[in-house]
C-alpha cells in the first residue's frame, strides 16, 4: 500500500474505505460480510475508514467490527458531525458522545463538519460555540484532527478553507468533476494551504463504471496497461500529488482486492500524454449527450442574484448523461441545502453572466431549461421543508 502524509506527518493510505455502502440485507447491515471486507482492507494496508452519523447503521457496524477484531489501533476513524441538526452548544456534545458510543472508541482521528455548504452554515455553528468546543475536544484528545466535507462550487470552497485553521478537508472529485464542484482549482488551493485532501465520489457512486456509454468502455478496454474503468479512475486521482486519500465504498472482497492492487502500484506523476489523451476521449464520449457546453470556467460568476451557474449546468448535463435521479440529488444538495440558496429559479434574466462567457452560451435561456428539468414540484417542496426545518 502506498501512503501520503497528513498535516502532522502521519501516514494515510491512499485508498480509504468508505463505509456508507456496507451491504444491507432486509434493511440491516450484513455485519459478517462487512467484517470480512474491513479485515481484508486492513490486511492490505488500508488505514483510513470514513463513516458519518447519518449513514444508517454504519458507525455502529464499524465500531463493532473493529472492537471484535481488536483492530481499533490499526486504523484511523473519520466520521462527521451532522451540523444541520445542531441547535445549541449542548447538541454538539450530544451527537459526538453518541458517535463515540456507536464507534466503541474514546476518540475520533479525523472529525468533519458534514457537508458544510457555505460560510453562513459555518458562522451558524460558531454562534453555538463550536470554536471553543473544538478546542476542548482537541485538547482532551477526543478529536485528533478537524475538517469538513463539501459539495458546491470552487469559490465558496476556497472561502471556507480560509474561514478557519482546518487540519484537512474532503471533496467530491473525479475526472468528470475536474472543473465542477470544488474542482482542480479547489484541490490545489487546499493543498497550497497545507491541507490534506480526502476524495469522495471518485466513481460518482459507481456511475463512472456502471453507466459508461459503450464508446467510453471501448476506449478504456483498448488502453494500455490493461485496467478496469474503476482502476483508471483511481489512477487519474492518485496521479495528482495534491490528492491524499481516495475513498471507495467497497462492498465485496473482489472490489477490496482490486482497489488494493491498484493502490499498491499507483504513483503521483505517472500519467503519460497518451493516458491524458485517452481520458479526453472518454470524457468526450460521456459528454456526447450533454445539453450545455459549459466548461465550468467560472467567468460568469459571481452572479449578483447568487445563482450557481456552473454547478447548475453540471447537474443539468449530468441528468442526461447519468440519469435524472442522481443529477437531481446532486443539484438539490448543491443549491437548496445551502444557507443561502443558489437555485436556477433565482435568475432574474439580467444578462450580466452572458457578457463574460467565453463560450458565448445563452445562459439565461439554458437556466430556464435547467430549472424546468431539475426544480419541479418535488424540488420546491423539499426546499421549503429545508427552510422550515432551519427555523426550529
């Protein structure tokens, strides 16, 4: 297994185990099966295990597996505070103490603010005393390092990086999201600030394997060396020295073995010009169904009415290349869950964005189309539910 260093010189395996996708049977995690996969990963050198309070049964399962196998000291546990449920200073202790009980441990190695959406969400936590709380937990050793996970655009990600002295961060990043979400720009920005970057969704929840168009599959199949589409996607990430650890929701022994084999041979800077040309062909094959030729450059931003134009177009295009449901989920998470919402419906048609678009896109017209596709009655009702929830 190859390792990269965190901010304090600790070694993190470049392959991390994402525990959100433990196999479930009849609504419950198959603990015996999950234990075999976790043990195989640890034997292969994986030492970073990622879970969260809101992953059904995940923390409890991971804690039981590690305790039974006497494996706690061999791994780093990363879990996440559900900040969107926090209503007071007392809530911070309530949820954290529950997580320690579930995980059967006295400390968390890497603790994240889960899906921190924007500066206002962080400021809200500050108003509840989170800064003193973090200080207390770090001084006691109950939290070793503090970070946040993020879905959203580059600009807000960089603002969050600057908002606090974080130890690490976690972003969605893959060869299709190089210029969306936090993107390559955000990855480099965090790295230059000295922060390890943990990668989630390297395969977009498996869609960059299971939903590839035939043309893209053929391109991967003809590439050298012989690798699966998943292995190529991981190597694309590990090629970048700014990437610290790539999470994989491994739910079979075969997947564990294949990913460990890839991690054992991966190196930063290994991609050749031929490899990059191959990825460009794959991306073009996937993008043949896209509706808007947005490159995610961000020249249209900031929008005076807070519309996340590149993010919306990324979800809109994804709804045609990967399916409406997954694209809707991403869109809702990146627009409606923010303290200050960034929906397509906020566009007032001022046209300022179009003056700066290098692609000369009819942005206003395309935003209307995106809004009709992604922001129907279900979106509106769910967005209103989020607003109502935040009042209480």
